[in-house]
């Protein structure tokens, strides 16, 4: 059975680095790269996609509502939503512009979707509701998605998993340790993630081989493969590795990450855009909106034009109010203060470090 290998390029650093990593490490793995073209990305993101395209070969651009008379897919769906702006609670933008298009692109084919969540992050990425699409996370120690792990470790499958390990693992101390862990039931004290980590602590590759054997008894896409090279890889990649891959490959770090200095009341701070995504993304922080206003005033104005009938991008504050001089001053002073505090604690002071990566969605920003 044909199983497709698919990797979504969001325009963020992690998916770009994953594409580079897999191409370097597994040159024979035939991967289809795609990007969801919202028509609303920054020029810096488009540049990264162009460079990556030159490095990888080809990136398919998926564009929702292609036949619409509206200038961008976003404007098409905004009109259909009656001007109701998306928000963290009502995120129709990701679904309409990205997930639906992706699932349409895959259709009913079996597919492995590679997701660039890093080894130093504690979150899960998109897991498709469609059983023919399986997500795999090559940068993490545990490369499998949560649904696979829950089935693999479920008490109903305990005998089967013990049997798989028994066949895979040579006699010896390691096998004894593994059997101890495998026979221990899941309880409130010894829950799924603890059992998972106990098995990974003993041997990551052995764990991957056991999961692969288990998947062969299921309808998961990976289970339909004759071999899966990632099961013999126990590398874990963290943020520094991502930047190194981007620089060493010549693709480069997206320029929206470049910290630009600013000055208020004689004090200096820096700002940038901390992640990829639509220029008007409601996940961005106020200082990022101000970065947009000062670095891309045309896009800020465009974002302002979508604020109508009481709908605003930021809760309780319109973009018109945010750029009043006193408000800009306040926001910048607040960031300077946070950057100074972090500096005194010897912590990172870039915006990505101040805000963290955790609170945003994995689909748009990886
Ligand atoms: S980047 Fe933000 S606005 Fe754009 S689709 Fe993703 S969540 Fe929505």
C-alpha cells in the first residue's frame, strides 16, 4: 500500500528546520512539502518559503477559496462569517484556511504527517481526526502521537505489547527492567506519561521498534510501511539545533526574528515578531502589534480596516487606540522593564523568550 510522507511548512523556524533535517538525514524518504497560503503572511515569511523551496525542491502552495473574487482567502471567509473576526476562542481561520485544505489535499490516501515540535517543548501538535493521517514528531524523544501511545500502553493491549518486547529484546538485565515496567499497571500514581518515560529511559530505539510492530497490527499509516527509518533515530533536537540547521543549510533564520532596537524616555529595548503566521494574528502580543505598526504600517492599517461593528483583534482595545502615542510609550516601557528583569536574572530577553512558545497553536507557528 502506498503511504505518503507529508510535511507542512508553516513559515516558522521549526517546520523549516525539520524539512532540512529530514532531507539531510533521510535523502531517500520521498517527502511532499506543502504550505497553506493564506495570502496574509509577512514578506519575511514568503522569503523564507522561497529559500526553502530552492533548498528542498518544491513546496506545494495550498490556497483555500481559490475561485473567490475576494483578494485573499482570509477576506473570503471573513465575509462569509459576517465580519466576525477569529479569536483564540473562535479560531475559524486555522480550520478554514489550513486544516480543511490539508485534509482535502491528502484525501483518502494513507499519510504520515511530520510535525516539528521540538524536544524542549511540552505540547502536542495537530493530530488529525482522520484515521488515514498519522502525525509523527521526529525532534522529540517520543516520536509518536498521544493517541498511539494511549493505545500502545492501554491495559487491553498489555499482553500483546509484552509479547512484542519479548520477541524483540535479547535476554538480559535490560529485558528484566523492561518487563517490570510493562507489567506494572497504569494507576493514578503510575500514569501513561510515567510509563512511557520509564520505557524510553531504558531504550528509545527498542521502544520505537515495539511501537512499529504494534502499529503493524492496526490500520495506522505507519503500520502499512515495510520499514520506517525514524525508529532507529534517538536524536532529540532543541532550539539551538533549529537555529544551527537553518544557518548551516544556508536557508537562514527568518528575518522577522531579528531584534530591532527602540528607545523610550532614554531607555532602550528591542522588538521583533516572535513567530510566523498571518500579520494580523490575534495570538501576537501588543508589542508585536506595535512592531507591525512601525515596521509594516500598510499591513497595520489593513488589519485596522477589518475591525468593524465592535469586533477587535485584541480584547477590549482597538488597534486605533493601541497606536496612540501614550499607549505605545506604555507598551514599550513595559517590555523594556521585562527585558531588564530577565537580563538581571540571566534569562533570555528576546520576545520569543519573554513570551514562550507554549500558548500558541502548533499549526500556524511551528
Ligand atoms: S496565524 Fe493566527 S490568524 Fe492566521 S490562521 Fe493561524 S491562528 Fe489564525
